[in-house]
C-alpha cells in the first residue's frame, strides 16, 4: 500500500529517468549560468551605455515588433487554413504545413541566401522591383518574418484545433457572418494561443542572426541588430559581447516566463 501511494505521488517515474533528465537540464541550463556568472556586472552600465549598443537594441526591438505584427496579420489566416481546411484538402494541407515548418529546421544562413535569390537585385522577384531590398532595414524585417512566423502559425493552429467549435456553429445558426464569428468568437477562444505564438515569434525575431546578416548585412543604425552587434563585439571586446548576450537572454526569459507555460500544449499553470 505504501509503495503504491509513493508511486502515485511520483507520477510513476522511474528513478533511472532522473539521471538523463538531469544531464539534459545541465546541458541546457549551465551555459546560461556561466553567462550570468561571468558577466562583467561592475562594468555593465558603462558597456550598455555605448551609443552602438543603444542603436542596436532600439533597432532589434523596432524590427522585432514590426515582424511580429506582420506575422500576426499573415500568420493567423494561414493557421486558419491549416486548421480548418476541408478533409479533401488533407494532402495540400500537409504540404503547406511542411512548407511552414521548413524555416524552423533550415539553417538561417541558407534562409538568407534564399531571400537574396528571391529579392536581390537579380533575384526572381527583386529584378522587377523599383527599389532595392537587401541591406536595408526592411530586409531585416523580412528575414525575421521568414524565420519567426512559423512559431506563431504552429501555435495558433494548435489552439484552433483544440478549441470548441460548437460556439462557432451556434453563432452560424443564429445568422452571424463568417467575419463576425471569427472576430467575436474564434479569436477570443484562441487568444492564449495567439498571445503565446506572438511572444515566441518576437523572441525568435529578436535573436535572429544568420538570415539577417546574409540578407541585410551589418550597417550600424540600419541593419546591425543586437545579435549581430554581439557577434562583432566578441571579436574585439568579449566583455561587451557578454553584456549584450545578457540583455538578449533577460528579454527572452522574461517573455517566456510571462507566458506561464502556455506554449506547452496541455499545460495551463
């Protein structure tokens, strides 16, 4: 009886699982601990007060917010298509979901090269544009949207699939239009998923490096975001690089903590 009660309290987890779980936690957490321990706390105000740091931080926050807004406008409809398309569209839906997921596993530098081949001066579409996109602030936003929007789409799609559609059906039988149902019922039902996806999208955009430096370059005040500035500082001033890394880690951690585990399916606490 006592053994049964003990197993129930432990959730039927074998003690042997704690060893690899502890190693995994150490692998994920110890690098962050090292960053906090080795941070030049006494010099932190001076390092962060540099004009280049303020410029990079402001650019990262501005472009991150812009890319998140664009991802919301484009990603929510895409998530609706993936979640609510008819059964006959199962194969196209799987292809669309694979296309959405590719940027998550694609090396960011490859994404930057692909954007150059599409929107560069001699790109498939760029050659027809009356203006130049690469190496501009707009290129930073496009690169961030490319790598970050899948996080929002997948989070919103999961929320849509888990939502109760009976409310939408009831509203439709009462004569509500599709847009009214979407605005008054669907969006409020999936708002936690939208908020979680938006924050994950913002954090990913804020930390984007590979596609940005490949497609947008590194021009101070124009395309040099905080991750790029961190990489450049690492070559000349390691303490400054550690300080910038600490800022990025704090912003990302604060955003994730504010979600209260809502990005994990089935967890609400």
